[in-house]
């Protein structure tokens, strides 16, 4: 199902609830973790998240990116 914003990667709230229930039943990780490092369900506000669009960092010749 496609999210109202058009992003197919973000399930709508009803689908998130179904996915969270299935993941909880099987013990599968969602890729989200709580403040204690335990697997957590999809966040309720994920459809409000926006990507950061900062300026790309430039590195000096020979400088490591990390």
C-alpha cells in the first residue's frame, strides 16, 4: 500500500498496526529500537518524518569521510 505522501516505503497507520502485531508475534525486528536498545514497533509519527537536507560535507584530499 502506498502512503498518503506517495512514499511506498511508509505503511499507513492501519498497515503499521498489522505489521507491528505480526512482528511482535514472530519476534522479528522492525529496524527501530527503543531508548534501551530493544527492538521497537514502527513509530506512530513516522509519516511526519522528513529527511534532512543539509549541505553535503566536503573532505580534504586524503581525509577519511568518517
